[in-house]
C-alpha cells in the first residue's frame, strides 16, 4: 500500500527566478526519485506565500504532473499572466548606489534602514504571519509523511501527531556566519530551534550534521542521517570532443587551454574572493615570461606534474553581495583577469559538457 506523502516545494519559490540553482535543483531531483520509486501518493505544497513562483518552476523543471494543494483554496489554477519579477524602484536605486560606493558601510546602513521602514509600512508576503490553513490541516490528517527540503515544517502538522516529519538541513550558514545575515531580515533568526525529538533529519554533509549538533544541543545524534548529494544520470564521461568544444565556444571558454571549473551561484557565502586570490598567487608564482604555472594532472597510474597554461571558469548567475568578489576581480593584475572566465548562468543541458571539458 502506498504511503501518502506531502512534499514541500517552497525552495522553488526562492527569488522567483526561472533558473535551476542549488536548492531548487535539490527539490526537483529528490521529487523525481520519490515519483520514480512508485511507493508514494504525492501531493505538493508551498509553505511560502509565493505559490505561483513555486508551481511555475515545478512545471518548468519537472517533466511530469504532480498534484498541488494551495494553502488558500481547495483547488489552484495558475494565472494566465505570470507575476512580474522586475526589480522595484527601491531595488534599482540600491543597486546603483552599491555599484557606485561598494565599500561604504554608512551607505549600506542607510539602505538597510530605508528597506526596514518600507517593509514595516508595506511588508512583503513572506514576512506576514498567516493563519493556519484548513486545506493543509485536512491534507495532513490523511497523510503519512511530511517531507520538507527547506528549513522548516508547517504548523498544521500538529493536527496529526502520527505523521512522520522529515526535514532536510543543507547547512548552518545563517548561524555559523551570523554576521552575514544581519541585514537578511526575511530569514528566521533561529529556524532550527523548534526541532523536536520525533523529527527525522537528513543533512547533505557530515559538516552540516556536526554544526547542527554543536549549535542545537537539544537535537539528538540518532535523529540525524547524512545523505550526501549525488548527481543526475546525465553527468557521465563524454568522449565526443566536438560536443564539448561546441559548448565551450557557446560560453566563450578557450578550447585550447585547460581550465579549473566552479559551478555555483556567485554568492558571498561561496568565498569566491578567496578562490580568486589563491588563483592569483598560483599564476604569479609561475614563470613571469610565460605566466604558466605548475598544474597537477591525475591519471595514468600516478600524478604527473607539468607546466601548463590554465584558466579559471566561474559559472553561475549573480548572487547575494557578489559585489565583494567583483571588486576583488577588478583589482587583480591584468594577466590574471585574462585567465578568469565568467560564463553567467549555464543551461542545464550544457553543464555535463563543461564538467567533461574541465581539467
């Protein structure tokens, strides 16, 4: 007999952007596996108010139809015209000022105060407390499992004490690097404090398990199972050099030079400024005439050290506070900047070929 599974797709609503970034990718890939197992009757929900963004992205990224239950109505129909994702006037002004004065703490403080005042007067949907949903309560009463690949569980779960509550914890960054999140007023101050002994927790790394136990001593070690991230079946070795070079040309990556590849949203949390500084030291410590450097190639029964000219390829769309490492990049020596390639967001179908082309 199939289990009734409620699957929260809230992460697909993040920023409302129609791109497959890290957390949305995790949601889609895990949901695919649940569907493929044929062990569950699945109903999706969105615990964030931005249901339309989540449902549109679900339909965009998932090749099959999955039932969706709205928090606000018995049935849900997508509007014919999508909600505009254009930046507000305040956001545009912020962006211009931050680009002009990237290192001004006073300016960032002023912007933060202005945004706080604006949100006090007219708070965005994700900051408004909503009443319990009778539609969620009815769904929960008949369900066996609630699965949240986000950072929280819905309060309606209290109507069914027997439901299995499963939470995925990706990292503890808002706690470990709390100073970064001072201006992130929309992120809960302590999202994992409500964890109860009957919750089942998966972390995507041993490090996340360690941090969760460190910062939340009420969480029991036996509650947590690290389930390390995998890769889609498309990510396999490719021997067709023409296909690889075709994708490299698409993103203006030199085909005659080995490259180091990074795949991530260009976000301050990813430490790209440190990566570029390390790359710079590597380049500058090499032969000054050729600007080559020692590059270690693994394979062929051992490690061979050769002198190679090498590039650094950074894929991903712009993320939170990316101005910090953009400023670092702008001050790198010219011969180092010429070796760093920013591709922007890479189409999902192209990623396997970029991996295959990387050294």
